């Protein structure tokens, strides 16, 4: 169920289709532009809050929750009475389509306010957005080879662009929160001085937004969140004040609560908490309306909201008006604002862009602080230095029997001259040495739109430079009689001598802050594109967030070394393609390594091997108790 062996006939049909498109790509692009104009008209001819609310409702129904995951296994006698709307309704493209619609909607004013669409109107917008998304991907894949005209350059550009069109997210929530809090904590005073709130307060608000929406949904799931809001309100106001107001005004505590939370209030029934049906389109303006609870929250809401008409950058340049990968404010300001009301429409948009949002707040506060305190490596609390320390701590968790050292210096001979250079991390276990470089650079939006030269330059600065530096350190150890490094330890420099006689294996590892899984899992294309040298291709390239998964799940060093040995052997195979590092890990956990001999004519795509890993972290995020880690199976 995990392996797709693409039949030659289908591959030839796709090839023919792309050849036909290439004969007149300008005409094809013109047609796509016409379809974009159509969907803009479809969105703009209604009150856009309701159009976006309809798409947001599809996203809610497609989002795994503790409630719908429980229903999947529920076998009670009343199972048949549970409305189908309460079950999970998977949809792997609605999140992106909603964000695309938000970018379009906020690029112009809401000129038809009050004109409520029908469900048919909302579904038509969804289908039209899906058509555009699919055809934009086909248009990119069918492009002629760029750069030096090689297939590898074409693969690289296409991989990045189509991944940007289709994929959202780069790590599991618990890991993202951990890294976010650790990275920005030293900069909180600066952020708060400039903006009136700090990074931790921003994160708490963004994490709270979903609750504010869910609490208005008329279901068992929503009732739990409305009760949570009431409990928090009672704790904040205090029992004494609630009682005093009840005596003075005769208002029941529920009425006090609904008056303080007008999104749960109805003048027709002021003494009841009002829940809304997701099937009632007219209620979307209430369901997705979110209200700041404190002056500090109001400041945050203002800072991360986009008004209708404010996002006109999405329409530029005119040649590519409203293209799906255009620059957009909603990545920085994910709430929609209208008439002093805020709307939370995409459940994941704010959280997924939390690093981007916070870094932009720092940059707006001071370019100098951003460049010299947050970035670079002169400040011990800079992003680069934090990521290096984080990687070291993860390897210490992953391989507790090894000793790890960071910020190392050593001298090597280059053309007869001694040169001093650096290595980020080295780990020494009983028989192995782990040579590790850390790269905190990221791809910008231009890279993700396929600017090939900049993309290749950035990859050379990250995966290529990291692997070269690892190989250089290994060459130094192997060619030096008594190799030694100096390293940082509690503010001092100490010396580490390497006993080569005890090392039977070296492992080169580059850890990136950017999620480059689809590229690093298929390193042979980087070699063919001239980005990566054949000499040092035997490197494991892994993102920080994927490394956190390995640190959680890998049982011991022997298993990890077995993984690395089999993983790097994939670089010499042309018959297997993975889309993600965690698919490779899942493949390994199923007991599928080592692989058999390569067969001519076969081309396999390994998909969804990370399902057990995904399920584990989804349950942990939802707070399901007693979740067991996925186990490693033996090869059958």
C-alpha cells in the first residue's frame, strides 16, 4: 500500500501531455490567467467573510481532532445516531485552497458586504481554486529545462515550486513550539519593548485562536471548548465579583459570561451560551469572529491582521496577477480584519508562519538588531548559535553513549600552508565518529518561486557547504598523525584529541533549519545539477525537525548506524524515489532495509511510510494519554 510502481504506459501518457503543453505554453498560461480572473470574480461578488467561512468550514471538517479521532474507533450503540458531519472528512488540499482564497479576498475591498453565498457558490469557488492549483503545478512541471538545460536543474526547480504549491508545514507542533520558545526567549525583552508583547505572548494568542472558533460550534466537540472559555472567564473575573454582580443586577452568571463574550451571546436568548451549526452559512460571521480578551491581546490581534484591500501586493506583478505563489501579507498577518472585528479563518496559517511573523517583528523593530543580534554568530543567543546548540543536545539525546563537542577549531595544511578552520559539532562513541555541520539558512520566497540561480546558491551555502566541511574534517583526521580540535566549553576553550585507532566508521551529517526533505532524500539530482560533489555525497542531510523525530524514536546507536548505512546507499540508486526523510525512516521501521538489487526499468515511489509516525505525533499533540511510540520491525 506504500509503494507506487508507475506503469510505463502512464509515464508515457504524462510525457506526451507535457510535450503537447510545451508546444504552446503561452496559450496554456493565458488560459490559467483567465481561470484566475474567474475565481476572483466568484469570490468578490459575495460577502467575502462568508466565502472564506465556507472554505474554513471545509478545513475544520478535514482537521483531525481528539473528538473525531475518538469517533473513528467508537462502537457504542448510538454510533448510528452521530451526525456524519462530526466525523473526519479528509481533504488534503483545502488548507492551501483556503489560503489562496484569503490572499485573493484581502487584495481588494469587500464591496458586496451582506450578500451571503449559497453552499453551491462556496463549492464552486473551491472547485475553481482546485483547478487553478492543479494546472499551475502542471504548468511548472511542463517547463522547458532551465539553467544549463539539464534534467537535474529542471527537477530541482520543479521540485521546489510544486512543493511550495502543494505542501504546508515542516514539523510537528510539539517540536515547533519547543524550538520557537527556546529560540526567541532571549529576544523577548527587545520584542516587548518595541511592540508591547513578546514572542511567548504571541504564541499563546495564536494557539488560542482555534479554541475561540471551536467553542461556537454546536456539537459535543464544540461544547467542551465553550465550557473551557467559561471556566477561564470565571477564574479571571473571580467568584466574588460574579456573585456581587448577580446580586446587584439579577444577571445569572451565564448571562454575565455571554455579555462579556458577545460571540457567544444572542439577544433572543441572553441566558444561554449560543452554539452555531457549521451547516448554517449565515452564522459564519459569528463562528469565525474572534475577540481579544485583554488590551495586550488586542495589540497582538492588530499586529497580525490584514484588512480587505490591504493585500494588493498579491496582485503584483501584473503579468502574474494573483498567482498562487505571489507575495502575500497573510503569511505575516493571518487574521482578517473588517470594521474593527477580527476573523480567524485558517486554523493553521498563523502557527505555521509563527517564525516568519516573529522574525519580521524583530526586523521591523530594528534592522541593526535583526542583523547583528538575532542573525549571524556574534551574539551567543543568535539564531545560528541557538540551532547549533540545539542540534548538539538532540544528538546527545539520540546517542547518549557518545560524547559531543561543539564550536570546534582545527588547523589543516592547504598547499603547504597551515590554515585554521571550524567544525560545528563532533561526536565520539566507542567505535564511531559523527562529523556534524549545522546550517540555519532558509529558502526565501523567490527561491520557492523557482529563481534557479538563487536557489542553487542557497543550496550550495547549506547542504553543499555542510557536506564539504564534514569531509574536510574527516580528511584532516585521517591525514594527521595526532589530530586534535579545540572546542567551546562553559566559556573556555579546551582541547579534544582524537584517537584514530578506536574509530572504525565516520558518519557525515548536515543538519538544516530549512526543511529540504524532498531534495536531500534524492541527493543524486544535486550531484547531476553540479551543486553537490561526488566526492562527499555520502552525507546524511536532515532538517532540525526531522532530527527531533529521530531523537524521539531511535532506540540505540546500532540501529541509528544501520539506518545511516542503508540511507546513504540510496544515493547510488536510480530506481527508488522518496519524497520525505520520515518516509525513509518509516520504510526502515517496517523492516524493509537492506534493499535488493536494482532492477532495470523499475522506478518506485515510496509514499506514506511515515503514517505510523504521523499518527503518533498527532495523538500526542491532541493530548491522548498513553500513546505508544511506533516500534521497529525486523526484516521478514
